[in-house]
């Protein structure tokens, strides 16, 4: 643990850790996340103070805080911002006392395989080094961007380990001014105006812009340039989002105006006002299936409510719109899950504070069913009036029937709901729970919100939207961690294929980019292959959908190969993903889980590999019954099979059997609903922290591949398993952070930001030090070969493809023999039968990136946890795991993750 520098008496020896970096994003300059810390936004004064600290000009906390007001800001605001930055530096261990005994990171990186001797580029701040016009049509910074804080400036180093630019604090602020695409002349004028307090002139801003151009950090968009392909698409998507948002707003304005005219006409005819019913969702990127099903059933189902209720035509609301709707009163509907509960509860509170004469109804998988949790929920959220349990479509109809006695003019008497099964409601004496409700047997009796027009307007978002489609409901398994729509351990009921096909047709016609199949076990039925074929037909005809995500069948793989092959052949981005959760039998017993037989899994993995199809597994960290050792084994089993592993922390879902009070007591679960399990009877909080660090480096090293080839080399040379190697890396870097600064940056930030570090060359240089000095590996041509391959499979904004490596040893041939051994009888001991890499002759290796992974890793794309099925750093090469995966270009922004379930 690094000591608090404020307590050290020798203030003059204060210095900044060499692993200190800042992250430049379109929305500001940040001290990036590290471990579980929150990213700190840096005020201009804090940027200047950091530079002073790195230059040795700041020797104490008081000197750091003295930068308040130094760059034209408000001194009081600056002081508060500086205090927060200082505390963040202390908390993250980025301040040091005493002289720099280890020296700063090397300015030159000279590994043999680069072919050309790296050298420091011109970083003179006096003016441009290349003449170029300043009025090009459209220029923008390539963001986000990591910069190393060093020597009083902010440095960007390229993939080959060359320092391309060193910016002053003011220069960094100028760079931030180019965060959005626009003509250079406009950008310069705006930056000069905004930076007047700093005394910047037009020439100084233009000079900084030119230096950013020289470093290729600012460029003009050219859709024909492969380097700009994804960047251009992202800029166009930003415009499309704006245009689609405007189309949606105009369309809603029209239907709402018609809606209000109809209500006014009713009043003119002497009819009484109807009670308003409003479905509320904050996101317009995800079509809200649960809410849509309620509204479609109430307006197009078996009962007619038009004499008493009027259904607001809008279902996507911002805060102001919710307030406007609440002023009229009525019934407000919210469907809650982990990613939406907090936002919906906030909007629910706004409804009630705006107009107490409203009824707020909450349902969905996050609405609690266990008595103690339900009581606590009603207590903590006084704005919630009714909670619907389980499937809500029929319950909602009965609720509307019971509330016909309420005219919406004052507080509703909710006692009329006593005979409505499937809900709980608030009374002055506490909450009342009605009896249970049977599940809906005939799903086709429920009208579709897609086919009844409820999503037609919000569907105008098209490529910016994600649709949720159900082909069935229910799950035959009783896994304790899961509550799939409150259908755990129930018979699977199906929607008709005709209805499913019609909904998919709607998605294709509306150019919906991504479809989430909300089945608990997609691929459990033979007809699921036909559904995949229908996806493929629509993709060929309309070009959409481009991405399909789902939860594949847990205990059968009979149809999975055909489904994935159909998607892959159609150019639909997806991959086979097995929800194993754990391969440890005691854990599986504790969570009442039955996985596919190991031999079936092995056969399928081999078949996918032989056919070039992508395969991944899902693992859950911290399940009851698991231990630190069992989690290690789960990770190692995934590595042994050479499949990507998605690691998710175990969350205590409100309605899962795991949250049953008896089960919690039996298994020592220390968590509240909605929280991550961090302690159970089989592991401690300390064990969980260890698992979390291990999950992070596994994600960094194997999922993103930053250590993948190096770990194979360590296993072959030192007989150390990959998981053991990862744990040793964490231990070594923690003990030598200043000596291995770029390794420290990658380990602490990459799992959270998913961005490339300052320079992969500096990372590789640190990695060589770790391997040679700390693990004792030979520093020879074999290590050169492995590090060259590792470096070439990492994304950087300045790279060009295809890249050809000249290798001292044929790594591709060695890798193929290793794979053959793993797929046969030597999955766990391949290193004992595969010839040493040193015995292979020289060769070349070609690496390409036609899928745009480099751009995805270096441009600001909103990534959600459901999007990680496409977000990885696999390139096309002889050692790739991606198989026949469709291009993942232009992935649209999505609000709210889709959790892998089941």
C-alpha cells in the first residue's frame, strides 16, 4: 500500500507515479477508472496542477491546491475540483515520496522485431512542422485517448513506442475542443474565444491543431480510407441518432395533438374525462416488450376499456414529459429490471410528487415477491402504489376493471384490488397481497405490440434501436440464481411460428439493427433452427437485423451448431454461447443446476473449431457453493478449450430462488436484492476480492487477448498454467508498479474502460521485463517471436493492415499443433507433447483487420454488457478464435444492458 504523501515531512520529494495517465474523451478530461474507482473529471486547473506535479514544480498538497484560478477559472470551484483530484491521486496510490530511484519510463523502445529504430518525434511546441490548410471541411479528434502524464506534459505514444506528441495543459484543452466533427476554422475560432482567459491566440491554437494533425490524432473523415471506415460510420450514426430522434419527436407530436383533440371533442359532447393510462420507459434505444405487451393487451385484447380509460400514445418519456403527463393524473406503468429499476423509481417519484392523485404500478422481474423484500420496497419507495407479480398481462386487465370506480380526481381507493390475483398494493396499514395467479396458457391470445402499432413510432429509431422478441416463455430448470421472468421451473409455452415470423418481419422492415431473443433456452426446440433461417432470409432481403443475441439452451446442444452456422453464413453477428456458469460439481449442486455432459461439450467445441464457428462460455463468479479454487478451475477449463469466457458477477435477483430466506441462511449469503454476492458460506469477502482481480486480468489477458500468446509461451516453457501466470502477473505488478507502469495501467484500467493504453509497445517492453527479470524466462529469439505475435494482435489507432511479421520461428505452425493436441487427448497437458517453438523454422505471419476491431477499440462507442458478444480484439490471422463472424461495424448506442441469463 502506498503511504499517504500528505503525512510525509519531506514535501519537496513529492512526485507523481510513472503509471499516471489521463483519458481524453468527448465529454472531458478524466483520471480514468482503476479497479472499482469512479473516473474523476479533471477541471482545467487540475490538468495544470497534474502537469506541475509531473514536472517537479509541485511539492505539496498546498502547492497543488494553489493552482485554483490559474487558468481563468473560478478559484473557489477550482479549489474544490483540485481537492477531489488530490484525494483521487492518494486513493489510487499515484503519489510518491522520496526521489525517483527507479527512473522514469524509457523514452525509447528498441525491440528487434520492429524493423526500424524508434526515436522520439519532434515535440517542440513552438509551431507546426507541416504546412496544411486550416479550412478543411470536417475534422475531429480520434477519441478516446490515453495520455501519459510526464515531465510537465501529456504524451501520446504510438503502437511502435514512439512519442508522437507532448501537449501542454493548454494544448490538451485545445485538443478537447475538437471532440466533435466540424471545420477546422470554426473549431479554432471557438477555442480561441473559449480560451480567452488563458491568453491563447489564433496562431497558438492553429499551431496546436497542426501538431495534432501531424501526430494523426486529428484528421479529416474519408469514408474510402480503411482507417476512417468505422470512424466515418460512427459520425454518421451520431447524425442518424439526431435525425431519428427528431423524426420520433415529430411523429409523437402529431399523434399526441390528435389524441388531445379527441379528448377535447369528447368534452364538447358532454362526456366525462377518461382516466389516463401512461406507460413510461426512459430509453428509446430498447423497444420495451414487457410494457408494450401490457398496453397491447389492454387496447387490442378481449376487453374494451375505451369508455373509462384513455391510453397515452407515447411510451418514451424524458423527465419533463413525465411531469407534464403526471399533471393530468392517471395510472402510470413501469416495468423494472436491474438496468432500469433505478431510473423508473426516480420517474415514479416525480409522478407522485407532481400529482399525488396518481396510481403508480410497478412490475417486471425486479418487482420483489418475497415478503420481507416487498415490505422493505414499499417502505423505501413511498411513491409505489401497486406491485404486479409474475406475468402481468391478465393481471393488468383485472386491475383496470377493478379501478373503474375511480374517476382519477383524487386519491384512489386501492382496496378494490383485493380480489385481483397476482399483485400487492399499498394501504394506510401497510401492504396487502392478493392470491397467486396462474400462468397464461395460450400465449397467442396476447396481442403483439409490434403488430398492433405500439412500437411504430419509437421504431422509427431503426438502426439505433434494439428489439426484444419472445418465441416462448418458461424454463424447465430450477437454477437458484435465475428468475427468467418469474417463469423458473415451469413448462415452456410457445408463441406460434406465424406470429414470431411476423414480428421478425416488422423488425427487418423497420431496419432494427439488433434483436435480442428473450427465450431462456433458445435452441431447445427443432423449430428454433427454422427461426434462425427466417432471420437469415430477412437479412438477405432487407439487410437487417445485423446482430442477434440470445440465451442458448443450457442442457442440450442438438440444434446449436445449425443455428450458429445459419447466422454466420447470413452475415449476422452472433456466436455460440453456452451458459455453463460453473463446471464445478459442488457448485452446480448448490445452485440446483444441471449442465450439459462434459463429453457433449467437448464434442461440440471440437465441431465448432473444425468448422470455423465462434464459441464462448458464460461463467458466474461468486456463486453459492463456489470457492476461490473452483473459480480458478473454471477459468482454466475455458482456457484449455480455447473458448472466450464471459465472466459475470453473481447478482442476487429479487425473485430468484437464491433470494429465498431459507436458502440465504443455508448458504450464508451476505447481500440484499440487487447486490453482488461478495460473501457466502464457501468464500469470504477477501476471497471475492481475489476472484474479482483474477476475473479482471482473465478478461484483459484472454477475452481481449492482451496476454494470450504470452501465457501460452509461459505454459510451454515454464510449465505454469495460464491462470497461475495471471495471478503471478498481478502479484508482480502490484509489488513493482513504478518499474512496470504500462502493465499497471493495463491491469487496472482496461477491464473497465475497454480502451487501448498509451502504447502497446511500452506495455510489451514492461512485459519483457516481467518475463525475464521476475519469471526467469530466456531473453532469446523465441521470446522475441512470441512478443512480436502478441504485439501484432493488439489494436492501435496508428496501425495499418494487413501486417506481415517476419518471425524467427513459425509461431502459426506451432499454434496449429498445439490446437490439434488440445482438441484430441491432450487438452490439459499439451505442453508435454507439442514440440518446442524453438524447433520451428523462420516464417511469416499475416494479420488483417477487415472487421474493424482496431477502430472499435479506439473510437468512442457506447458499449453495454450485452454488446460484449461482438466487442473483442480478435484479428484475422492463423491464431484467431473468431471463425466466420460477420463484420461488427457501426454498432449503435444502446441504453441499458441485456444480461446474459439462464
